[in-house]
C-alpha cells in the first residue's frame, strides 16, 4: 500500500507538468483532504483523501496514515472501494466504514499487522457509527416506514415515480423522500464483532437521527462508560418540521432502555453533543430561535446531575463549531468564525459563572476539523486548514503559541507548482459609514500599470461569511488565473462580524446588502488598474438573487452577469422551497401576510434589464427550485437581453459530478471572456 501512495502522488504531479496557471481540469482533479484524527499516544494521524477522476466522472475516498516521528505516509485502506469515518479504537486498531456489496459496513484494521475484520453485517448497510470503550456500538441506518403508491395499490405494479403527498417536507435540498427514516441502533460487540442487528432505539418513530440530509456522526455520542447515548433529533413532521428548526438532544439509557429529552424548552437547533471525560457534564451547540437556521451557534454546558444549563458564549459574539472537552473537563477547545476567518479558541470553565474564552490561533485562514490528544507529551493537536491561496491540508497546531505546521501535501501534485494571485484585505466604507471587510484577489503576475476586467463576487447563504475558503467551484484563484481581479465583500448579513451585522439582512434582502455590494465594487473601481468599462457580477443562491437584483438596479456599472441557482421571484420561491422556516425568518412570513418583505424581489425590476446574463440552474435543486432559473432566462429572452441558460438535470443546489463541474467552469469563463475581454 505504500507504493500505491507514491504512484498516486506521481500521477497527480504529472497532471500539472508544464502548467503555470490554474485550469478547470486541475482545480476539479485536486484531491480533497478531510477527517484528521490523531492517535491517543500522539504518534500517528489518520486522514481521508477523496481523489477525483474527470474521465470516470467519479470520486473515491481512501484512508491514509501519517507517522509523526518519521513522516512516513501510507495508504492504510483504499485502492478501489470508498472508505470514511476512520477512528482510533486504541493506538494500533482503527475502525472505518467501507463500501460493500451489501452497503457500507464497519471494519477494523491493525496498523502494525494490516490484519482486518468486518465488524458489522447490517442488511442495507450503515451510514454512521461509534464504538465505546466497553464494546458498545451504535450505528445509524435507514428504516423504510412509508409505502409508495405501488405498495398501497399492489394491482398497479407498473406505477413508477407517482407520489401521494399529504403533508410538507416531501423533498429536501436535492432529494425526494424515499419513504425511509434514519434511525439509531445500539448493540454490543462480541470478540470485536456485532452479531446480527442492533436494537432500534427509535422504533416506530417517523423522525431522523442524524438529521437529514447533512447530519453525521457528530450528532450521536456515547458516554465514556458506554451506558448512555445522546442523539440529535427533530421530532416534528409535516408543516411543523418545515417551519421549525427545533432539534433536541435525547439521552438514551442502554440498560433501562429509556429516553429523556435533555434540551426541552430550547426552541432552536441543538446539536453536536459531547460528554466530559468523567461523564458528569454535557457540551453542545445551540441556536436560540426556532426558525432561524443561521442564528448564532452558542456554546452550552450542562451538569447532568441537576440538568443546569450555562451559555458559555453569552459574551462571545461569534458562531461556534467543533467543540471538545479536554482531559480534565475544565477546558473546551472549539472553532469559531471571527472577522471572515475561522480560527481555534479555548474556553476555561473552572468557574462556570465566569467562563474565560481565549483565541489560540489568529491566521488569515479557515480551520475546519480539529482532533487532539493529551498524554505525557502534553496536548498534541491536528486540524484541517485552508485559505484562499491554499486548498485543505492537515496541520499540527501548537496550542501554546498558536503556530501551525503543515503535515500533508496531498494537493501538491496538482496545484503546488501553480502561480497564485495575491490576496489583499481591504476595509471599505459602506453607505451608512460602516467598515466592511473585502477580499481583493489579483491575477498572478499582476502589473499595476495594466487594466484588468474585474468581477464582483456576490456571496450566497445568505448568512455565510466570505471567509478564507478554497472552493472547488467559486474559486477566486481560478478567476484570477483567467485574468480577472476579484472583489469579494463581506456585505450585510454575513456572520463573523457580530450578530447585529449578521441579522441586518432579515426582511431586507434588496436593501442594505445590495448597497454594500455596490460600495465594494465602486471603491475598488477607483484604482487605475481596474477596467471600469469591463465589470462583471457573479454569484450563487442568495448571490444569484444579488445578481438578478443588480441586473435591474446597477445603473450601467456592469457588462456581464452570471447567476447560479439564484432566487428570482421571492413570492413563487416562498411556496416552492422546502424549509419554510428559512423564508419565514428572512422574509417576515408569507407574501400574503407581509408584502413588504418581498418588495426587493428581482422580478420587480426586470424592465431595467439590458445587460448580458448567463443563468445556471439545476433540476434537483429543491432549496431554490428550477422555476427561478427558467423565469429569469425567459425574462431575459423576452427583453431581448443577450442570455444563455446552462441546465443540469442531475445536480442539486451544487455541482458535484466532475465532468459537470468542468463544463460549469468552461461555460462560466466563456461567457465572461466574451463580454469582459472583447469590445
């Protein structure tokens, strides 16, 4: 397997031979690094690499092992079947999920002997899992509980795809309901193997845990002794599920087989539970509002003896993620967004009434996943980190001085030799005299004596910071490599600048946020190297909404627009999207009760459309349904505005298939080049 790793690296290096600047093919074929996990003794690190094949139009996950002492790097499991969720069982045994003919199953491998065995043989496979020190195991699996029409009417066996729908949430993000629910099962390993099936602790409940579609193993955890389990669940159906974010933490007693709601009365998302090492305290993330998906993620702790809850982040104005107890249970390490970066923090809770939060790292970067161990060597930590200039890799982190050191070089073969554009942090005055952080990315080999076409990047979300992310679609370095200056503002309604800034977009989509976007492009356009006659605006989701809005209100600033899966008509969007709590919060309720919240809808300004626009939309996008793109393109055509429609029948809100992703990039830049590089 060692040889496989080096062949893999050699292949990636050959991809970029002779290349100087980034291309869509290089970007899409770049490996994706994730899931770092340091061993209890601090000697080894597990991580996952997803390799992408444009030719095969597919990707594959493999687990790698890095020895921290000699830096030896091997593929631990891989070479054909996908693996994920690799975890340390002890210092030499690793568990992981691997695809099999009967669905994904849990396996174990010894890193010294390479001997492996299959832990589960669950019909249909498992989706997530966890193993306690006492041999208890949990896993999640889909349970079919609803009938399709052909099952209801067995004399109509050839009915294909028809649905009988009696309530909401019949589809979500990119998939229709498949008549199943994700349930949590528990069992006991015997000689390291689960015999038969586990016990469904949610039997007959038509709810999901983890939460669909994006929830994972972070939503379920064992107590240190393996006798208790906590799982996240939103026990709501129909309209209630579509209009509320109220998930709770449920404590299941494996011996008594009883379930207790620990967060009853807390109306927003409650998520990511973690027991303290002694099992006496519980740590989790909580949002306050029941219908606000982008509310501040607060850091909560509870004494399990008296169920007393404490908000540790009451005086910390930034959203929290990835929180973990240290060995003593008196310090919590977590990741938080602050000033358009994502860094590591600590919270000392020796005195719960006065928690002390400190910043560990302070980099122009985004930390994503954290893993640490405590032993005779002290605290050893590893984390994944990325920036606008560098894709995700694994780094070691010194908690004492906040420094980090790169450990993996999985992306070196495709992007390591390429020239990257300079990233500049720029503070811009808004129309109401606020300071707005804006990233400006310059083309490689930038010459300030020349003039460059310039793009205004409109962020989606809408509450999602323009941080130091390295995207494999909206990649600023890709745009810069094509000869464009990129202006990426953190306009109103984005987190990491305090809750007041984040909340100001609610009920005002067409207001201050749009003014902020114009302030950013107007400010940078004053520079002599910006070609003010060749400006473009691009964006997806709310960024697509922004592009559609700008198309009717830009007062001749722009020469080209691109909107991907953007909201065009707020009124029709309200009754066609799936998570209605989102629209209720941001629009102030349905349009027939609050018409003012919809006054900024882009479709109201189409009489001003006169600028070429590329519309991109996907069939399986149920968050911003396809009709938005169709309406926008039809409008442009009827207005005799130069326009093109790029349609993907097999994608959701994003573009995930490799060849689709390459096509997306090619059409994207063909459109921009046509209108911004030619007079």
